[in-house]
C-alpha cells in the first residue's frame, strides 16, 4: 500500500536560514509526488509536483524539491526562509495508475520561523 | 471569489444528530473530492466524484456517511447519527480531470460533536 512519512512533526528555523523538510514514500513504482502548504484558516495550496523527467522541481514561493528514487524521498527545500513561510507542510503521493487523482498525505510538518 | 467554497465553516452538534456539509467546486472542474483531517494528521481520502458519479469510497466512509453530487456541480456530505469520533475538519477539493493531480482545496468545514 502507498504511504508517506514525514519524520519531523515540528521544525523551527530562523528567518533567512535555509530549510529542508523530509518526505519518504512507499510505493512500488514511480509515483506522482506533491508538496502542499496549509496556512491557518486557509485551504491547502499546491507548492510543487513531480511526475517525471528532471528530478529537481521548482515550485511557487521559492520552494524546490528533489526526487531521489534510490532513497524513496522527495525533500522540500528553500534557500532562505521568510516569516510568512510559517505553516504546515504536507507531502503527498498519488498512483500513476490512479486516474482519480486521489492523494495519500503524510502527517505534516509544522514550520515555525524565528525572527 | 472563484475558488472552492465550503459551508458551513464550523458546525457544533450533539452526538446522535445529523449534519450536512456543502461544497461548491471551481465551476469548470469535473472532479470533486472529500477528505477528512484530524488534529495533527494529514488529510485522509474519503470519496470522489467525476461529474455526478461517485467513483470511489474509502473504507473510512462508514454507512453513516453519504455523499452526493446530484447535478455534477455542488456536493453534499451528510453524517447521520454523529459520534464524537466524527469530530474533524472535512475538506473538499476539486480538479479538472486527473492528469495533473493538482487538487484545489476549500478552507474546510470543522465539525465538533459534543
């Protein structure tokens, strides 16, 4: 069965510092991979997605993620964090065979940003 | 606002009562999804529609839960005989087909069962 693990429940970084949020997935083939962000009182918003091709994908708000098949990972990175990045981040996977677009989410990583 | 709209945003009810949530997707989107999110967890898939057809239901969706999308536009999620374990945020999302996998989420409807 597909699953997603986000090992870090809560991370605190200083504003301007770099960020890496970890995501590991379990799936028998190459999945579709996503990162979503959820800010308080707002709906989940797609940051970026990976389907195929270049394993380094760029997203909105200066985020990027790298797909590493050998490690079953899809970590999210940002070189310099802004206070407005404080939010909950979710990694998600979808089956390439699932035409329904159903997503399996990790439990999330809450990001706090220190001034 | 042309995003996904959910109502009500908050619902407090007593155990045993029925509740209904409504979701209005982005108008041109033919797929509509319901997810449930509890505190400290990621969203869990409940069901999805393509147009008016309900194509998949999770095992999380017990017999007390029913979802409809009668005309392929808005959708309702009804929970009968609510239990305290039903307390959660119910999220609706829509998409244009499935090829991109990008779901557009509403802000959610929070249910508290006393």
